[in-house]
């Protein structure tokens, strides 16, 4: 799963960003442009780092950690099994985002689902 991936296709990503609180079209387009490359790497301490043009986040596997979304602190939990990484983020007892990354050959597919059920898919190819 490690590597740098180029986004080839976005399905419903603009609506996903709106559901996550990004409202103006200019900001949405900037976010899409800034996230055309995604890098995943496993660190020596067993954590993983995900880098995009917007942010870099480092997280452990199978252990809760804190992350922020729009200025709010969320609790994250990431699992990895057989080429599938699942990230779940909650504020309190409410799941605000679930991201599933599925690797098939050199294609990484990210499925993102918000609290209200808005779903987006991003298909990426390893560089």
C-alpha cells in the first residue's frame, strides 16, 4: 500500500467536500487541485503517514488517536488488513468520516463517507 498515487478520477468529491463543511466553489477547486497526489508510507515505528498537498497526517494502526477537522478535534482509528485500510473519525459518539482505501494491483480506490451518508470515490494509480 506504500507509495505515491495520482488521482485519476473523482466521483461526487465536490459534494463530499460540501458535506464536510467546505462551501465555496473556489475553495473546493483548490482542495481538488491540492490533493491530486497522495503518498502513503509506513514509518519505522509502525505508524503510517499520509501526505497530500493540503496536509500531512501520521497515525498508528489499531489504536485511537486525535486529529482535527475544521478546527474540531476528532478521535481516529485506523485498521489495515489484506490491502484494505479503514479510517474512522468520530467527534463524541458521532462518526463524522469513514475512509476506506482498497489496493488492487497498482490502483488505490478511496471511498469516503460523511456522517450524513454523502459518499465520494477517488480512484488513484501508483506512480
